[in-house]
């Protein structure tokens, strides 16, 4: 109970702190400014209704490897070293498939250059409301950092492993092309940390 309350308090503060992005605050993000408070308002509303639903369940992230050129110029491995992510199903489709889910919890990934052995830690402990459409697309409303991989010419950021932090929305096509709409925040390509 205390855990849910502290998340709600944090997100309520984020809603009131959100301001419209200006050219300066969105500069260098590779994303467009969005409507004021869009992401935290969505998440805050989901948290307000969360008490009506079942319990939170673990949502562990699997380790994965990508070959050279897929995300970074070199082969890379991403493996969680801290994974306390939990999810709560807020709404389902008539067939039982999820329609809206809430994710939160500590997530720290070790990113390893498989060619040199260089490593770096990426804190991806954001909170996300995820909505799923029947065509296979989805939208994430996010407060805090998440780690997102981009293929070449497949979204609003260049190819890389991007740590995106702040208040933003990510729209995924059915083929996982991604478009980020930033309210406020920053982006950083973690590939550069282990090059």
C-alpha cells in the first residue's frame, strides 16, 4: 500500500510541475514539443483508478543481444542488474488481451559492447501507462527514464540505444517504428558510453 501511495504522490507532483516545452527545453531531443502535461496527466488518471483493479505483478525484462549495426556500430548486450518492475492491468479487450497497463519500478540495465567488453549502466526506472490498439500499435505515456532501441530510419531518433528521460509519449507502429513526443526531457545514446 505504501509503495502505491508514494508513486501516486510522485506522479501528482510531476503533473503540477509539467510546463509547456519551449524551443530551448526541447532542443537536442530529436522530438517535438507536446501538449502541456499530456504524459503525466494520463499516468495520474490511471493511478487514480488503479485501486479498483487487481494486484501488481512482476514484469521482468529479458536480457537481449543485438548484432553490430542493428542498434550500435558494434554487437551489444543489454542485461538487467536491478529489475523490480511491476505491472497492473487496468483494462482488457473482450478476448482478455490487455488494452491498458501501468508499469513502474526500478530497472537498471548493464549495456555491454560485446567486441571490447566496455560496460555502462543505464537507469530505466520510469513509470509508463501503455495503451494497446487492436492493429498491433501501442502508445506509452512516460514519466522518467526508459531505454529504447531504434533501428535505422525507424522512428524519430537515429539508430541507437536511447535513454529517454522526462515527460513524454512514445507511439509504436505495428512494426515497432517509434515516434517520441517530448513534453520536457532529454535523450542520450547509450551506444556512445560503451563505444
